[in-house]
């Protein structure tokens, strides 16, 4: 027992569980060796900082509102891309409506140019007047007042007055007949005698019944011719310039020929 007591004096004095009561565990003989208590490892938990926000989950399917936003963003991106291309000097994409308008304007321009070349009021000729003239037979039967011009292709004064006559004709052709009779055509021998044509151009002004109200011969101001036509179109019983003679070409220089077509003005 003495040995047990001696050994018990060396024990560390640690208490043992009840099942081992009465038994004491001795410490190591070396005083320098000490038992260190084990540190229990605590589980590490990841905790988000207070100011952090949880990531939002995006649904795999977009709502209609989201689709509209995406389309709007796509449209803006296309517009920005187009502006960027224009700023960079790149050629713009072709526009069908623009191309159609350009083609239409080009066509209209070509037609207008052609018409201006064919019917230029400043370049109208005796041929243009003859082409638009009413036949003498029709003029005497349609109930309109009539202006009859006796002319010739070789008449210099006739050619000079043609543009002015054409302008007045275009303005009043719906109310007044304009007839062209070529003095070189033997068909009009009777009319030459009836109207007393001695010089050309010779303009005879007839009322609705075909009665002569007066005549103008030779180169005269355009205003004389215009005022007489206005009087006929208005139904006035008299014309302001009934007997006026200017510089003219003599009808004796006629180059007589027979025209095959009896309805021809030539």
C-alpha cells in the first residue's frame, strides 16, 4: 500500500470517470513535458457581408415586356450602326422607295425635255402651226369664230411671226378656229381671190357665220393680232384692227404646185 500511495502522490490529480474511480493516472516522469489541450476546429461558414446583395436569377424565358425591350434595344443598335456608317462615309443601303421616285422623276424629266424640244413656244415653226391647224371646211361648220392665215414656206415674215402666232393659238384654240392655207397650193385659188390676198402673211378674221370682220397683212405688233383674237373669242361684233398693213411678202412670188391630198393645208 505504501507503494501505491507513493505512486499516487505522483499522479497529476486528474479526475477520471466514475467507472475508473479509485484508479489514478500518473503524469509523465519529466516535469518539462506538459499536456496541451486540443483545439476543436470550428466549421467555417461563408457569410455574405451586410451590404452585399444576392445575385438575381434570370428566368430562362423572357416575358413579353422583356421581348419588347430587347427589340427596342436592337432597333437602337441598328440606327446607331447606320449613323456610324454614314459618319464613316460608307455607302448607305439601297432604298426601294427612293429608287422608284428617282426613276419616276427621271422619266418625267425626259418627257418634259422631249416636249419642250418639240413644242417650244419660242421655236415654233410654220410646220407646227400647220400641224395643229383646223381644216377650212371644219372651221366653216363648227360654229366658232375663225382666223385664216395665208402663208408660204418661203415667206420670211411668215416664219418670223410663227412663234407669236403659236402662243396666241395655244391660249385660244378652244374658242377660236385657226386655219392655215398655203398660197402655193392651187387648191386655194378661189379663197385667194375671195379674200383679196396680195401679200403674205394675210390674216382674215371671221365671225361664227363665216363673215369676214377684217384682216391684218404683213409684219405687225403681236398685240394687234392678240386683240383681234380676243374680240372674236368674246363675240364682239367688231375687231379693233380691221384693216392694217405692215411689211409683207408679195403673193406674186407663189411657187404653185398641186397637193395630192385634198384635205392638206399645204
